[in-house]
């Protein structure tokens, strides 16, 4: 019999010692620890030598938190005490750490019915409580964010169509009913926008996300724009279970966009009319001026046949020079207005062939100045043959015109393909050994009527490079210039190999 009891006691101690949750037994008014399993020793973090010591001495950090009082109350009254999710701060390795426990104090009786101790069992729920706190904090932050952003949230149970809402959902949809149904929500949709929702839900895809904008009616008949984003949640069987999302009233944003669009359209039309009027004026004035200038030149030439004094001959020459400049300026304005108006069909343009034709056109000045022209093999691109001819004619003509008297002009044209861009480009460089360019004027020279040299040094109307810039930009390219005074210049042009549109 004694052996059997010993076996039972051994088994019970073995069960207690290996239990996965803390178990302890404290006896007498001192609450002396007479049993503490490994789980309890590990939880307290006080080391293994706690047997025989007072509970109060082992855990002094609990003083003042009511735990001592509840333990003694159980010892004196025999009433079981239970605590749920109770916070217990323990000093482990000298550091105060936060713990949460579900624990009980149960009275222990001897053979005569007297209480001799207390059984303490516990479950550490710290991780669960911390996770719950984090969830609560996240929910609160989300609630604050939703409210501050004037958003509404919704959750639709796809099994029974039950709707749960929060935030400003009621205000956004203008629904005051205590219970909101899916039918109530759908009844507010603008008839012309019902298909938008249906299409968005049909095209959810594997990610199960929807995002769309549509109009709804409020009770007073006003129309409101909403932006709706939702996510589909599936159950363990992979079946659609919930649709959760956020709704936002974007009526003011839509009204602002509409007003801005109207304003932009109006300003664009006004600018277009203004440009058309300006170009028409330039063409008209330029055309009207050509006739009086022609007559000035005719009568001035007739005067040369008359007997003119020395000063008269000088004046006659000045009139001729001024008339020629005026004719050049008028032609420049006409060319600039032609390029700035209308559209030009894109076609395949062989740049090499264009350069050959320009060399023929400039044959006289090339021969006169004994110029040297070196051109690389140039590619075929898409663009306007007429405009590109005008572009390279102006640049090559300038390279020959702005030359130094001490040596013959040398013009080199070479290119390279740039493919590390969204669209493939060709970069063309026109290099000369002329008078050069002050770097501080490298942007200024492309402005209309801008001249860097006196008229008596180099003829021109100040529109040539402005026209080049206009042509390049119409081809969706760029042009820039670099140089050093007295050491020549480089004009670098980049143009797309292919145009995205058929008219430029």
C-alpha cells in the first residue's frame, strides 16, 4: 500500500514538474514556496533556489499591486481567486519586464479540513495581450486616419450580403438608417454609372482588388462623385467571403478638375487664336512690305545711272544696303511664320541626301571661300523633308558665313545613334572652325531677332537660328550650341528616328 502511494505521489510530482504551464504551492502565513515546477521557475526568472523561500521575498516587485493581498485572502477565507489577462511586472536579470497572466489561487486543505497552503496555476498570455494591444492601436490609428481624411469604410459579407460600415460612410452615401443593406447602397448609384461598378467587379483579377469612380444621388437630388477601393477576402476553402474597402467623396476634386479643364481649354483656344492672329499679321505685313521695298530698290538702282556727287553716291549705296537688309528680314519673317503655322506630314527622310542637295545650293559660297565640307554617313529618320532641309541649310550656311578671314571654312558633320532612351534618337553634330561662340550666349542665339555681331560685319535677319529651334522642337528634338571665341562652334541636334504622330 505504501509503495502504491509512493508511486502515485511520484507520478503526480512528475506531472506537475513537466506541466507546460507554471504551477506552485505556497504554505503557511509566510507563503513558503514548497513546490515550483520548471515552467514557474523559468517564468519568474529568479533562478532554481526558490524552494523554501517566502513568496513575498522571491517576488518583492509585486508589493503594492494587490497580489499579496489576494493570496493571503485565499489562505484565510478558502475562496478561490481567479485573474484574467492580469498585468504582472517581473524583474528578470535586473530588468523590469511586462507580463500578462491568467492565474488562480486555490486553497489546499489538510486531513482535518484546515487550510495549510495555496496552489498557484498560471498561463502566460503576454504575447496574446501584446498582439491584441497592437491590433487595438492599429485599429485606432486607422479610425483616426479614416475620420480625419473624411473616408468611409465598408465590409460586405458575401454569404448573406450583410453590410458593416464605419467612419463617414453614412454621410458620404447620405443614408441615415440604423441598418444599411447592399440594396440601399446600390439604389443610390447613377444609372449611367452602374456599369462602371459591374465592370470593376468583373475584372477583379487574381489579387481581388477593385478601384473605380462613379456618381451617386443624395436624397436632395444632388450628384456626388465617389472613389471606391475594395479588396476581396476569401475563406479557408478559397471561396469569396468578404469585400472590404474604403469610399471617398471626391465631388469637389471633380468640380475643380472640370473647371480647370474648361479654363485650360479656353486659354488654349485664346492662345491659338492669338497665335493665328499674330502669324496672319506677320504674313500680311511681310507680304505688304515686299512691294514698297522692291520699288525702293528699283528707284535706287535708277538713281545710280544719274550724275551723283560723291556724297550722293554714298547715300545711294546706304539706301541699297538698307533695302537689301529689309528684304532679308521680310523673307525671314515669312519663313518663320510658315514654319510656325499649319502641319507637315511626316515621311521617311534621308538626311545624307538632304546634305548633298544643300551642298549644291551652297556651291558658289563654298567655291568662293574654298570651304572644306566633311560629312559622316547620316541615317534615315521620320520627319518633314521641307523643314529638315531648311534646318540644315541654315546651320551649314551659318557655318560658312561666320568664318575667319585667315583660313578657309571647315565644316564637319557627323552623327551617332542614341538607343538608351525611351525612343531611339540620332545625335547630329555640325562642327566648324569659324569665329566661335561665347558660352554665355549659347542659349540667347536661338531667340528671334537676336544678333551677336554688328550688321556691317555679317548679314542676316536674326531669325535663322530661331527658325532652326522651331523646326527641331516640332520634330520633338533638341538643339544646343557650344563653342569658344576664335576656335569654332558645335551645333548639336537630337531627333527621334521615328515620330509618334503623322503630322508635326
